[in-house]
C-alpha cells in the first residue's frame, strides 16, 4: 500500500569516498572572490596577525579590568571557607545561612560569559576544584537544576526519574526518593573526596586551620543570569540546600545584570534570610569600552584605523543596542576583515618597516591604484607641473615619493594621539564638557573636521582661561607626563617647552612679595575715580575701560602663553586624517557595510525572501524575470503576495479564494473545469498555516472591527 509517511522505514546510504567534499581553510575563504587575488596571501597574513593582536590585547585587558572584582570574590570565598573552620562559626554566621556573593555585572549580558569563565578558572586554581556554573535556560525545573549542579560537580551522568517536581521537593523530608539526583548523593560524594585527600598523610592530626581548609574546600555554585531563573525553582533549591549546610560547605555566586534589589523581588524574606549576601560591583561597560578604544584604536602601534562614520556606527550600536564591548570588538574585527578583503593597497597597512618593504614590491597595477586615491590626487594637484607629470608616469619616482608619504603618515599618527590625550586631559573636567567627557567623543570631532575651528573648542579655551593657577599647573603636568615617553623629535621638543612653562609657573611664587607690591603700584582701583553718587551704567562703563587699560598680571600673561602653546600643538597635529596623503591604506571607511552586517533589519530581509524566494531556495521553477512570485512558490510567499494587493483590512474568505485559485493553477487544473479554484480541506489547512505564519512574523493581526477580517501591518496597498 502506497504511503507518504516517513516512519515506515529508515535506510542508510554510506557516502562514497570519491564524493567526499574538501574542507576549505580560512585562507581559501579569504582569497575566494578577493579583489586582486595576487596579493591576497600577503593581505591574509597581515589581517591574521592584526586579528591575533586584537584577540591577545582584549584578553589581557579583560583580565586587568576584572582583576579587582575577581580578587575581591576570591577573598570572599577564602574568608567564608576559613570562618567555617573556626569554633565561632555559629556566632559569625547562622548554621543555616549560605554565603552568597551578589556580583553586579551590568546590562551587557553578552560580556558576562568571559567574566564567569575567568572567575571559574581562578576559583578552581586558588580556592576549590568544586565549581559548577548553571544558566536559566537549562534549569526550567528543580530536578533539572539539581541534575546540572550534580553533573558538573561530580563529573558524571545523573539519572532523573519521571517523578514530577512535587515529588522531588519531598526529597528534603524523605531522602529515599530520587536517590540518584539528590544532595544526599552529593554529600556522600564530597565526604569520599575529602577522606581521600585526608588519608594521604596518616598518623597526623589535622590541627592546623590551613590543612582543614585544603581538605574541605567549599562547593561553589554560580548562577550566571539570576533574573532569568524561575523564582519558584530558585526558592526551592535554596530551601533544599539550606538543610545540607552542616554537611556540605555550599557557596553561591549570583550574576545580576540589573540591581541588587532583584534578590528581594525574586526571593521572599523567608528564603533570602537563609543567605548571607555580600555585594560586588564590576567595572561599568562604558569605562571598559573607553579602555578598549584607547588600547586598540587610539594608538600608533596598531596600524589599522577607523574613519569617523565607521566609528560612529560601532559606538552607536554599543550605546543604543547592547552595551556589549564583546560585540564592539567583533565589529572592529569585521571592519578589519572587510578592509583587507576589499582594499588591495592594504598590503601597506602594517608596521612602518614592513610597509616600506611592501611598497618597493608594488606592481604597476597597484601603483595605478595609488594614483587613483582621492588623497593622493589632492597631493598631486598641489605640486608643480613637472612633478605632477613624473608622479603620473614614472613608477620608480612614484615609489620614492610614496616612501616619504608613508613615513609622514606614521609620524602623523605618532603625534596625533599624544596631543589628542593632552587636549582631552585639559578639557574633560570643564563645565558642561564642551569637547566631550570621553576621549572617544573628542576623537570623533577631530576625525570629522579641524577641531580648532569648532565653536566648542573656542568655548573650551575661554573656560581654561578662568582656571586657577593650581588647577592649570596640575593639568599641564599631566600633559607633560603624556608627552614624556613618546619617542618622537616633535613630541620631545614639545615636552621640553611645556616643562619650561611649568618652571616659570613655579617661579611666580618665589618673589611673590616684590611682584605684589609692584602690581599694586601699577594698579589703581577704578572705583576711587568715581564720584560719590553714580548710576549702574556709569559703573559698568568705568569697569570695562579699566579692564581694557589694566596691565595683565604675570600669571595671566604666562597662562595665555601656555594656552597659546597648546593651541599651536593642536593646530599642528590634530588635523583630520583625510588631509594626509595615502590615508586610505590604513583607514576603513565603509560604514554602510558595517551597519548592514552588525545592525541588520530583519523585516527587510524577510520581505525580500517572501517576494523573491528564488534567491534563497535556488529552484528554477520559482525564477521569474518581472519580479512576480511564481504560483509554485511556498504557501507563505503566495499568501504574502496576495495580501499586498489588499487594503488595510483583508477579508479572509476573499483571501482564501484567491489563494485557492493560485494553487489550482500551480497544480495544473483546467481553468474551465468546475473544480478550478474550489476550496478543499487540504487547501484550507495550508492557507490557515500560511496566515498563522504571517501573523507570527508581524505582517497581519486580528481585529475587532470585523470578525472575518484581519488588519494589515505593512505599508502600501489599495
């Protein structure tokens, strides 16, 4: 008997060895379709080196940023473990209380995995080998939570019976039920483990506290996403664990994304009173991002750069979508990959020595690409006519000039970032932050235009002129500390001049008495020259005239000199990168590609798939030249196409009849026959499923205006 069921039989066909597909390596994927494949291997090597550098730097940075909070957690676990072995255990902590660390990590949930991984590794190497991490998605019921904890602590398979959750909860009173998945099993396992470690040195008394701590390490359970756990499951688990505290040194770590009050909201007082909670606050994600930007972007040692628009896209996704530094780094890696994949001249995006060496081996086609760069064309237009002709025709001369331009580009980066940090140091503490509070904000301004031409810069300079002497000297000293380690002739000269200005400021305090008497002699109060009776206008006029005619004090003159010197440095070194010839070899500028990959629009993609199913399914029967959907397309595509022809409200019966007509044509039914377009049970069921899928995707919704209609949620229509 013919049947369409797939459950009648199962047949296995072993694949032939001749048809075995070859797996492509990373380099093959990179070179496939890569522009200018001749240099693709070298570009892949450079891209891979920079990719590894990003990965290494971020891992080191992550460890440094989490070091403080992780060390605090380690101290907490060690302290709780040592308190347990003291005789006054019950006086410091009730016998039923479980030590609990509430770790406030912030809303950047995607970054929490790295933190918990580092925490688990540190706990296992420094405190205890018994660490279990659980997530809410794998612990929907109490028995599942218990099973995951036991499996990860005991490193074995734990059997769970078919009993419901109520029977598992009764395990607190009747330990003979669910023996394989119970804390009694864990206690027995733990006692065996500790006995094995203590039996290694027979005949010796365990009188030392350190020995006891090593022989009875705590059992740490980490709840990665506390907010996502079922409150009832969490409450029952804590109640069960509280009855085993005397036999098992349990310890909890709660990963909290929002606020500490989450614990009070999820747990009633009768349960939260069983926990001895201590709060730990991690570094904010905004500070983390600032540190990553300074280490990977605002440095001349990392040759790959982002232009202003790409930087704005990545920072915008961070601020308005996920607050995830991990995703920001992925965006940086994506831009790096796109740059080396699409830009043949990226062979010069490397260290200065390597770039100069690669420049010597450029072919004629590559040199023609150099000539087509907008920045290089602007550079050529500024040269004399004879020089322009040489640059356009002589390849050897072009290489020599490009050697100098690449050296100048590296010098520009070596001076740009120290001066940027100096300007940020001077302006980041000003009222209302005219140039931004974070250094990334100032960097974006400098990438877009000449910062000294902005109104915000002028207001910042005016505010700096109002600073007290101690504040100004402190800021200038910080600038000198920034410039001091830079190995550049220009920066060394700037540092020397800045130190001379600081020494002049210090000399102002030495002969203070002589200067004050001299200034008092030169300064006569304008109020003395006024008549006894005067109006407000006359007083204001007199004060303005006195200010213009008054001679500046030595501090004011020196302050203006220092600010003029800073202004000169800004105008010399903070010009936008577009002003530098050959900047395109290092800067990635395709913000649209980054936005398309990282900030996807699912509605647009779904509409494209429903309108053009051929591009996704690659079925020749679905191919159409005029943009229409074939009648042999999937049901949801046909229903979507028909709903585009309707107005705001769609009559379900009319929609069903139109769908049935299209399906009948696809089945090859004669249009003149009586059964053409007739609705049967199969067509009706297929139509209901297609409508339900469209409702799930958000294209239609039910409406109370008419019971046999649905409301359309997309634009257009009749």
